[in-house]
């Protein structure tokens, strides 16, 4: 029995108990969420993972994506990125390598982390086809399914799979056009393959077979967003919505078959369209967990896109998004370093917390920080901080003469001045 079948039969599993305790909700709340498809708990029969619940009524989770490229294949660096992502507090990890020995890279990354690890099997299938035959369009359909099973056996326990790209989706893209083009690697690979071979997307055409594989290996299916916007002027266009509608129907089918399902969301969205995207996704998918990719709310800040995405992520979370894919400062520029992975996770964790302050009314930590600052209790401030080490390091570098104050105000600390005359 999988988690969905157990939940529907009224069985509360150990995974559900762990999520309930971590989130401060009842065990039956989690069970009902899993049974109804509103909550997923990625698990793996091949390795022990840190249990993490994603979905309605739970804290917004953060994913960190790592992986080699065709230009930089440094497995030790990717392993260090995995460690830095977990150290920074990421809830999940995606290993998205496009260069090197795929199996070896994934094996080492999986061994280096306790987090659930995701992947995009389609990348490996197309890139191996290019290596073997000279072109991605020569990919053989069976390889998509073979590689999905192989990656699952390595302990990859959630996968982004591009099922929603079909002839109807492509028509919407062709008829409307794009200002920023097609920026999803998976979307580009599959679209090129379909056009060249004049065939339907195998992941859509053979969806039942795909579900059988995922169920056998207990993989959570994250429906890939191959038509996501790569520029804010393309946000919420027809191709994106067409893909969402197809994925929504397939997600219901997957859930009915006992496969946990997540829906991925668009990448570049102006602020005034974020709520619309979240509400629309939740409505048409019967409230499946929403995995928001970023989103980036402006296109003019390369080098600072972790901050740009944090703005979008905070709003997305506040409106009901359940899962955020981080963005690093290197986005659109280069393969990120371990340090940039760490910074990206911290930025997204801050954004997720800001959203949860609205969505879940979780403000206890902020109240505690307010009290600690009022009382000039520095140790308490560091304990509550999202990154205590950085806060402590900055203060220690510029320690004031008066240890109660800071060098911003020094002798004229407002709290000390008023504190002599007023008792809060």
C-alpha cells in the first residue's frame, strides 16, 4: 500500500505522524490532506529521507536545485552544494545535471544528503540521445521510461515530468508567440522532438505506463511546467494555461492511481498576476500542492535574482503556494557556486516565512524577536534569527563600546533612552 491508499483507508502512517508533529497540526489533518491530494509526503523505498510534508495548511517549503552543466562538471562541487543547501535549511533538493556521468553524480549527491531528492529524467534521456546519436531529436521513447525507473532506484523520490506538452499546448504557443521565447529546458527538448518526429509527447500519450513506474517505486510526480514564462511579458499566456489544464487532469488521474502529485508553476510573473496564478492553479487542480518556480517579478536585475524571486515567493506563499523553488544570485548568468546556493536558500526561506505570516498566521518568531530587541537581549536575537551565524558575525565585526547597544546608534540607542523612563 502507498501513502494515498493508507490515507484513504483511515490509516495514519509514521510519515503522517512526523509531519503532524513538525507542523503543529493533527495527525488526521495530514491523513485527510494526503487522501484528498492536498498534501504530499515524498518517500523512497531505496533510502531513508528526512520526512517533509508539502501542501495545504503546512509551512511553505523551499527546494534548492543543483547540478552540473555541459561547461562545468565538478562532482565534488555539486556534493558541496547539496551540503550547503541542507545547511541553509532547504526542505528538498533537485539534482538537475546535464553534464558528466549522470548515475555517478546522482549517487554521490543522494549519499551526501538526508533530504528528498528530485530530478528531471527527461534531461538525461535527451542528452544521452545527443551523445549517442548526435541530436536530441533522436531520443528513443523507451529511454524516457527506462531512465525514470533507473533514477528512482538511485533514491530519487520526486520527479519533474513534462506531461503537459502536447499538440494542443504547442498550438497555443505557435498561435500566440512569445516575447522571451521558450526557456524551459524540458519544454524545449520535448517540443523539438515532437516537431521533428511528428509524434505526440510519449509522457502524455503513455501516461498510464508512466504512472505504473512511479507507483512501483513510490515516486512523487511533480508535473513540469515546460511552457513557463521566461519574461514577465509572457506571464499567464495561453500556452502556460493550456499546459496547466492538461496537467490538472493528469494529476487527478495520478492521484486516483495512488501516485502523489504536485503541480509546478510559472517562473516569471509580474506582482499583479501572482494571486491570479495561485488561485487559478488551486482551483483547476482540486487544490493539489503548488510548486512555484521563483517567481521572478522583474527581468532587469541579473546578479540579484535571488532577491527578485524572494519578492515573488513571499507573495506566492501568502496567496497559497505550498512549495518554492529557490533562485540564486547567479540565475541567468552562470552555474551557481556553493556559496550562492546557500544564499539562494536563505533568501527563499525568508520569503517562505513572510508568506506563512499571512497564509498560516505564523508570527510567533517575529514576536519573540520584537521582545528580544526591546530587551536588548542579543543572544535571544541570534537564536531567533533565520541565520544566527551571519547576524552574530556582523555584530562581532563592529562591536560597540556599550555592549548593550550596536554601532548604528551607540550612545543614542532609542531603546536605552526610553527604557530609563518607560517600562514596557
